[in-house]
C-alpha cells in the first residue's frame, strides 16, 4: 500500500503586524498627521488593519477609538486647509469624526 506524502507547507505571505502597543509614526513616536497617514494607507496591510480599526471605532468600541487616536491626530492646519469650520476643528480631531476622512481611503487600499 502506497503512503501519502504529507502535504507540503505553503509559504504564507508575510504580513506586517499592527497593534496599539507601539502605535503611530515610528520616526517621531507621535500619532500620524493627515498627510503622513495618507502615505501609510497606500500600503495594503496597513490599510486593511486601519479600515477594520476605523469600522470598530465607528461602532463605538472604546478600545478601537483609543487605538485610532494613538495612530492618527490630524493637525489643526490640515483641517483648516480642508475647509473645516473653526467651530468644528475640535470635533474633527476626535477619531470618530476625523476617522471618517480616512475610512474610504483605507477601504480602497485594503
């Protein structure tokens, strides 16, 4: 009786692991600005991670909200340049609002 050879191990595509232990911009240690995070969102693995994180934050997950806030803090000038009214700047700096700026971009690149 012939014995079957064990199935060969498939090499899995190595994905970067993202978490909230050491979040944000590795260069500065600070959360990404809007300009910086848009560059990161061009990377498929980060876009997928951040899209899922934003969806959880939008569903009011406290852990996800805290994590997004660690990764992303839009600069006041960036929001002003987008035409955000001064009265809305503080609101738009919170992840559940500013995250809406990134949700579509993250989804497209995920």
